[in-house]
């Protein structure tokens, strides 16, 4: 961590046997943990006064198809606002059971981040309050950021739906009528 080895030692002291792997690259610390300890570890990282990793910056995933087992890693980026430190936490997830605990009880902002990972990779978040697609439409089949996603796959067509009373809707309709020549012009 950018704050120095004493801060790093605090993480290792607090988590000891729960860390599978740890490393540092250009001042950014990374730890890999088991998914079984996820909520307990993140609660400690957030609430411990010596760590104060209280800002969940991002959640993403990596697909290591054919390169690593287990196939997926869910990657969390944390930041301590008061101590100006960062920590990357990786959680290996198997293809057979792609699920980890949701962090929404600790950070409300995890809601949309977890939905994005679900939508793109198909990794479920146990205890998530509203796990549904956020970027793709509901009828979309598959998970487009998985390495084995068939890029030539045709997706089901869904009828275009009307969106009433929106600024974009009114402006778009006006432009469309002008383009089609159906809008009366001023004489």
C-alpha cells in the first residue's frame, strides 16, 4: 500500500491464515482470499481503524479460461479516504459454482457494480437485493465478457418499447420527423 509496510503488516496480522496470496506492484497491494471469508474480511478492512478501507471503488471480474483454475476471479478495489491507501482484493471463483457473497450490506454502491459483473460474466452475488441485468436487456442470452462467449451468436430480437415523457424522447421524435420530412417547416 502507498502508506508503507507498517500498514501492509496490519492487513497481514489481521487476516493471517485467510490470505491465500499477497503481493505488491508499484506500491499497490493485492491480496487473494477465499470466498468463504468474504464478508468477514471486507467488514474488517472497512471498519478497522488502522485500515479504514472504507471506499469500494470498483468490482470487476477476470475470466482465465484455459489459463488458470479456478476459471474466474472477482476483483475488488478498495480505497482509504483518510489514509490515502489502496488495496486490490481477488477472490477465486469456480466455473461450476460462480457465486460469492454480496457486499451490499457493507456498501450500498456495490449494488450496481455487482449487477454489472453478473450481467457481463454470470457470477452470482448471494444476498444481493436485486440481481438482474443492468447493461444488457433481459432477453439477452449468455455473458458477453466470458472468453467462450460466441461472438457470432444472434440475440433474440425484442420489440422496441416506447419511453414516454422523457426529454430525449421528445427531442428525438422532433429530429426524426424533420429527417423524414414529415414535420411542417416554417414558411
